[in-house]
C-alpha cells in the first residue's frame, strides 16, 4: 500500500521543505524550469520511473493521459502535457487481460493554479464514475497522484489508492476542500490517512466473483453429467478449477478457497481421471492443472513503451487533437507500414489519397521498446501467474507409487493423484 505523502493539507510547514520538492522532481524525472513559465492550469507528467531499461531520451506517458487531457480541456480547464522537447511515448504495463481487470495508474497532475484544483478533481471523479462505477465495476483498483506548484516549489503532494468507488469519493471530498479552503472545516478529518483505501476489499470481492463463476460452471457440469454427456461435463468441471484458482490468487489468505480447489479436483479425478502426457518436443511431462499450479507463488509483469501515431492525421497520438473512438470526416487514407490508416487492414477497398467520412480515430503503434518481463511476488493482476510447468524425470518418479517405479517406462501415460493423496 502506498503511503500518503501528504498527511494534512493544513500542515503547511512540512510541505514547504526542500526535501519534498527535491524528492518530487527526482522521483518524477522532470525539470521545474519546463513548468514554471507555462500558462497552463494543470500539467500531466510522464511516468519515466516506471520502466528501467527504456531510452531516457523519451517521455513515457501512462494510458488514458490523452483522454484526461481532453476531458479537462473540453470542460474549461487549461491542461497540457509536460514537454521538455523529448519524444512522447505511451507506456504499457500488463499483467493480464485488462478487459477483465482494471488496475489503472493515473498520470500525475501538477496544478499551477489553485483555483483549477476543485474543478479538475470534480471532473476526474465524474470521469471515474462514468467509466467504472456506472458500469458496475466499482471494485476496479485505481492509483491517483497530484501536486500543487506555487511557481517556486511543490507545496502539496497527494497520493490516493483504492477502489474506484473509494477514490471517487475522496476526490469529491478533496474538491470540496479546495472549494471551501477559506472556511473553517475539519481538515484533519477530511485528509484522513488513505491507507484505509486498501485494495484488500476489492481483491476479496473479485475472489467471491470467481467462486460464483466456478459454482455456475460446476452446476452446468453436474447437469451435463446427469445427461450422460461426459466430455461436456468434464469440460465444465475443469474450467471451474481455473476459476477457483483465480479466487486463491485474488485472496490467498482465505484457506477455504484452497480447500475447495482440492475438493473439486478430487471430484474430477474420481469421475474423469487426470492423465499426464509427455511433450514430444521437450520430452518432459507438462502440467497445467490449477491444483498443482496453486502451489506456485508470484507472477509476471511486462513493461514497455509504445510510440503511436494518430490514424487520422499521422502525428504523434499524444500531440494531436484527435481523440480515439471519435468519428471524423474528410480523413485522407494512407499507409502506416503495410496497414490501411482507415481500417488497419492489409488489404481493403480504401484508396490511398482519397478522403473518407465518418472514420473512427485510433492509435497505431509504430515502435515498441520492451523494458522488462518481471517475475514478481505480487503482480498488478494476481492471475498473471504460472500457467504451465514441465516436470523433470526425478519429479515424475516421485509421483509414481514406489512399487511401480521399477517397471515404469519414461514417456508412457501416467495419472496424477495429488487431490486424493
């Protein structure tokens, strides 16, 4: 859990120290000289510290930066991207399929005008409401950071982390605070320690959702089994194991999920068997059973930067005025590599140089710079764990009853009995 850098907005003496300004400038890899003379009310910063190996000649911006930029501009807030002359690129940090799990880090905002703070925070809270809460995804995890620059130094530095619902509510409170900054209000209560906005409750909810999906699959499997549709029943039961393993990944501290995983594994073992075949290419037995894999901790987290151009104008997507997903007229078709800029197909009916109407804007990746693939204890998405293992001969022999080892021929079909041992 990230500690709150700002314990109280009322505690101005701590916020005026040189340490805070130096830490902010160093941590964000920026130079205040490119901010102090801007006429913007808020500046979105790159997050260059998230990646270790990419070129320091680029400024790497988080997903949704441009969306938020235009959200602010469209509602009267003079917003801009940090610009020190370096090439702008988009960061991709993925631990799993984001269509199922949104763990979103927002771009850091630096406010140059204190009167813009309540407006911008209100807009941001509404944006979060429309994107997650209204769509019944209030447990999505968000991280937001903003600061205030008075022309010489950082005087406020605020970090918020938690579910979409919690972050939305705190942003509204912050907006109210800055609206009422000259009134006597209970500031200590308002700026409470945000460690309470832990992701723990969100993970518990996601674990419960996984169990609910598993139970649904199990019921379908039982129904198919009663109708003697054995292969269909087996498919449902094995899919349920993956969902139960998801629950153990979301909430590893709940022992009943691990117990349930073994119970359903035993049922699959007794009714369908658990054969293990050898892979001909590696000459090793491969296992993708969720029960066995549940004993492996940690997961993977890749990081990269992507240079993207706009499908409408061909300029850097972070610099141009077009918004992904919106429709535009008088769009001139061109080739981006081997792909059409209108439909992104290699072969289509669009003619290069011709104009087309009602065309949806999207970003086209022209250069990808891989930074890392990390094996971490706690990936952003716990489900991004090990999905298959190879067993060396020594491990295979340990799985076979001692009386059968002398007659065992390596490579033959064997069965796993882990769930019933």
